[in-house]
């Protein structure tokens, strides 16, 4: 409203808002007392005449924003310039192939509730801060789990509990990157990792990927702080890094004194075949930082993950975690420790893997039935998503296809934003989409793909 403009009468506004007139009278009196409006007996209240200039002063102009941003640290200024991926808007009435979403019914609610209330009512001497590295019980359980499930050998001391992969990446950026340092990334890549390193001032060296994962022959022979990789299931294209490339990457890191960040975000979901050994298990020189998360097996809302650190990095990472937020939430850590200790976690994983295997078969079959030769599918062997290339739709028409799909009641998200380098290293010139299926019912997967076929030009 403009200065001097009349406000609705208290009676009208009360009726419009469905509140009592006395409530509106009290609010008008409060606004008048604070000088926002002027009232006089027998006339309608008005916006104060002095308010216009006050508002102009309070709302900084773009140039004022710019001047204020100049007071930011170098980190703050870089961050201010970055566009970060936001959780996509998914219409709840639609069939959404939303990558990263998990089915609500897949969370082990009853077991979690039982363990949570047990931990909540457990007697403690007092409520005080706990160990910055995380609860010892949980670190031991994770160590045992990684040994059983991933053949990964470490001590519980090497495990640091963090709030998801994201905090692990943030700590890596803080501790391992100075502005101007080179960081090797896959292209296409996990954008949240790339942005984390860019905010730290890293110079990103993008490296192509093919069906054997990152192309190690393209690694730079200059000094790099670190290489970030998703070797068990390249994000987003889904290839598995071959054993020869794993060895090549490890010897490159040793030669160049670089760290390797191994983001093992969804290796629980490998269908048919045994999960491939992590880089960490092949590393003899202490250069691999392994990151695991509970975002895929339990929920991304838990914000629970861990690092397995080379011994030389244990102390600085613990210190950084302490300064970031003291330690991860203790109740959730204790529930998780008991979930793993009791065997319930691995039972849950087996069930979840079966569920997702059914969803994966459903999407692969539906794509072949409804889309057939008009598409090419990648990354079907593991994980919780596939990438589908629509041969007849040009890349420039991706958004248009998203809109048409939306009109048919289907949510899909393009792969293009994950190509941070644009068309460089992009083999497919046609439109591509990342289709996540972990939150969908089998019947909806088939229906969603069928509807998608009707949206084809
Ligand atoms: C490559 C990759 N890493 C990690 C994660 C999980 O991140 P967080 O543990 O922060 O939820 C995701 C989730 O989508 C991912 O795609």
C-alpha cells in the first residue's frame, strides 16, 4: 500500500479475514501506536504519510546490496555469486520421477520409534555436549558394517559422524582447498559437490566420464588438491569405475600428492552383482577419503552420514567438525547404532533393495514397452535412478518437454544442469532426463512412463 492510501474498515477487513472485529481494532491500534497508520474519529485509517520515505530508506537498492556484499569475505562473495540447486518443486498430485526422494513407507517407522523412545528415556547423568567425532557405539557399528558390506577396513577412530554427505564435502573443502587450488571433478557431476568446491575458491578441472567411469587418462599432470569421484555409480550417468581406472586414479593421487574423495552414496543398491570394492579398500597410501550417507537407505531428512578418514586427517577433521557444530545429534546417532547392532538395519536394507529392484525392473520394462527405440537408457545396473536420452527431442527443447509432461501429470527433471561445462564432454546432443524411481509405486512407474510417451512430440 502507498502512503496516504485508505485501509479497509475494521468491519470489512474482519469479514474478509474471518476474524473478529475486535482483533482487527487491536491491530489497527497497534499499527497506529507504531506510526504505520493514522486514525481519526469518523474516517477510515490511512497509511502514514511519512512511511513512504522510511520504506525507501529501509529497502536497500541493488547498489546498496552490492556495497554490502563487498563487506563479505572472499568465501562469502564467491558464494553470493553461485547459483545453488534448490529442491525441485514436485506437484504432489503428479507422478514425480524425483531423484533423491525415498518412499515414505520405506522408512522403518515402527522400529525407529521403538528405539527412539528407548533412547529418549534412557537415564543419563546429565545433558551435556558429547564427542565431536560422534558416538563411539555408532562409529564401531559403522566400521563393522563397512567391513561386512563393502570389504572396507578401518578403525572406529577413522570414522567421523557428520550431517550427511554435504557436511563431509564442506569439511573437505575447508580443510583441503585454498583459493586457486585445482580440484578434479567428473563431468557431468554432482552439482552440490562442485558448488561446495567452487565456493572454497577451487579451480575446477572437469574430466569426462564414459562407461568405465572417470577417464583417468585425461587427469591433469599438474598439482591438484583433490579429485572428487563417484566410482561405484557415477552420478548421474551410472557407470562403474573399472578396476584398471581405480588403480590409475590411485597412482595418480600418489604421484601428485592429491586426495581422492570417494562419494559412495548409493552402493547399497547394486542389483544382481556384488557391490564393487571401494577405492578406499585398494588404497595403500592413505590418500582416499571415503564418504557414506544414510540418505538413500533411511531418509535424506535424517542428515546423517560419515567419513572414513586416512589417519593423517583424523585430528584436523575432528577439530573442524567441532567448530562447525560441536557434534552430530546424539539421539539419532544412538538409534542408528542400535539399529545396526541389532541386525535390523541390514534386514531393512535387504527389504529395501528388493523393493527398489522391483521398481528398477518396472521402469526398465515400462521404458522399453512405451518408449522403445525412441530413447536410450543409462545406469540401470544400480542406484535409484536412470538417465533417459530422448533421441527425437533436441537438448534445447528439454524444458518444453518438462512442461508438456507436467500437463500430462508427470514430473521429470533434465540432466542438462548437471553438465556444468555445457556441451563440452557431452556426447548426447538430444534431451536427457534423470528419472528417480525410489519414491514411486510400481504401478505408478508404468503409468508415468506411459503418460510420458503421450507427451512425445
Ligand atoms: C552423488 C551424491 N552424493 C551424495 C548424495 C547424498 O547427499 P546427503 O548425504 O548430503 O543427503 C546424493 C544425493 O542425492 C548424491 O546424488
